[in-house]
């Protein structure tokens, strides 16, 4: 079996590469990544030592490059993680989100049609469902919840999902989609809430909390997301959407305070800043379908996962300090100086 993993040098893609090498040592894995600001080849250093893994740098929206790669490699399965993934960046500059997330998905599926494939899997997000009100804790996103997006990021992911389902219905492409809640764990880029708070708290810097900090996210340890995708690409039904989440809802303020408590840092570091435009209030996944059909259940509780994640950031300071000392420093100044 030969698998193409796009976005392999990013947060979830790299964790998926390591899971596949561990779970399927006989598979050949090709990791593809454009190495944008979010892609980091250092993350794949260990994988590179495995003869079953190879890396290729390229753009999923570059038709000639992608078609040549598919012609040469003859993949059995494609798992598409490659994306622009940060909501705040999509509010500043939506264009690149449409190109990568929608057109890139189209190019990959066109190559699948041309060269044949057993499965095309699209890694999507719970953000395509929009948000839920804080005063209705009984409501959850199911696969039947209507698409109702808030940000250019989520709109681009929803457009890609619709295109994937259209390629299945129109061309019979064997597709599947997972829509997962917020991930956390090793190799998470420090522009996202949890690694941003850990790295800034360790440096005794102010911790920006948007609005009142009451927004709720449903956190899932990244390895559990990767296990779910592994199950879906092997046993999930073609043409189906599977929601992935573990009922680990926390307000942003709860998350920030938990991290401060674990690190022994004072809550006085918390700084309330201007809210995100169009900020979604609450995400909450109903994972009944994937649990009933494929026997997937989360294995890591948030209280354990957050400790494991903090330990990883303490043990791997070079990884994130290299990122923070480079271009990302300018990004932080630009995004937070007038908030
Ligand atoms: P990430 O930003 O860490 O990684 C994305 C990777 O894609 C980067 O390595 C980047 O270099 C690469 N990339 C960007 N444009 C590319 C292009 N044109 N061609 C090839 N590679 C390109 O993101 P992530 O958090 O790992 O998310 C991966 C996928 O999972 C995304 O599709 C995202 O929408 C989805 N998702 C993320 C979460 C989450 O909580 N992080 C939850 C649900 C779904
Ligand atoms: O739900 C899945 C989605 O989760 C993925 O599709 C996205 O790719 C991923 O980035 C993530 O989106 P969020 O917008 O939920 O994640 P982020 O880490 O950017 O923010 C989490 C919450 O924390 C959100 O309510 C905004 C808030 N926040 C974020 C940052 C960066 C702050 O309060 N302060 C901050 O500095």
C-alpha cells in the first residue's frame, strides 16, 4: 500500500505520518508539503530515517507537479491535510485560503481521477458547521448539521468538502471526509491558542485572550484524530462524512488557566484583547457515527493530554524557539499590537 500524505510537515499531518509508520510498517508513505510558514521539515527528522518514508516539496495547487508525482508514484490512498489552517490569518488575507484549500483539493482529486486511486480522504473541520450557542449545552454537531460557516477559513474548508462530495457523486471518486474538533499535542504551531499560551507563559509574557474568554472549544489529543483517520481510510464507507471529537469542551479561559496552573505561573499574565471578527462561540462534536460504525473512541482525556502536551513543549524548546525567533516574531507584532 502506498499513501500520499499532503501537509506532512504541519501539525496533524506529521503526527499522522508517525502513526502510520508505527501502525503499518509495511506501507510506503510519501509526505508532501510546500513548507509554507507552517511547515517545518525538522518535525519530520525522525521519519526521514525510516526507509519506508520519503519527503517531497511541492504545492497541491500546482497541477503539472501533482500530475507528474501521481504518474510516477501510483498512490493507493491520498490523505489531504495540506491547507492554510489559521482563522486569524484568513481574516487578514482570504485569497491564499481559497487557492490552497479549494483549488488544491480540486487538483488532487483530478490527479486521482486521472491515475486511479482506492481512496481520497479529505481532512476537514467542525468549523464548517458554524457555531452553537453557549446557553444550549444539549446541542452538538452531527453529520446532518447544515453547513453554516463564519470565517474565510471555514468557508474555504466547506467549499472543499462540497467539491469532494460532488466528485464522488458525479465521477464516482471513492472519497471520505472527517470533520474534527480542535486538536492539541506535539508539533502544534505556536500561533494557535494552546502552544501560544505555553510558549508565552514560559517567557512570562502577556497572554492574549480574545473577548471575554468564554468561547468554548472541544479539544481532542492529536493522536486520537490520527487514529480516527486511519480507521476511516481503511474501514469507513465511501462517500461518507465522519465527525471526530471526544466531548472535551472547555472555555478558552479554562484552558489558559489550566496551563498557567500546570506551569506555576500567575493568572495576572492574562490580558483581554479585542475579539476575533465573527468569533464562533462554541464547537461541540457528536461522534456517535464513527463510534458505532468504526469502534473509534478517544483514548486521551483533556486533563492528561494537556499535561503531556506541556511536557512536550518543555522537552522540545528548540523546536518552537526556532519558529518564534524567525518570521513568526513579526507576525505576532502585526496581529496583536493594535488589538
Ligand atoms: P498546519 O497549518 O499545521 O499544517 C498545514 C500544512 O500544509 C503545513 O505544513 C503547510 O506547509 C502545508 N501547506 C500549506 N499550503 C500548501 C500547499 N499549497 N501545498 C502543499 N502543502 C501546503 O495545519 P494543521 O493544524 O496540521 O491542519 C491540517 C489539516 O487539518 C487542515 O486541513 C485543517 O483544516 C484540518 N483540521 C485542523 C484542526 C486543528 O485543530 N488544527 C482540526 C480539524 C481539522
Ligand atoms: O475546530 C477545528 C479548528 O480548530 C481547525 O479547523 C483550525 O485549523 C484550528 O486552527 C482551530 O481553530 P480555532 O480558531 O478554534 O483555533 P485557535 O487556536 O486559533 O483559537 C482557539 C480559541 O482561542 C478561539 O476561540 C480563539 C481563541 N484565541 C486564539 C488565539 C490565537 C485567543 O483567545 N487568543 C489567541 O491568541
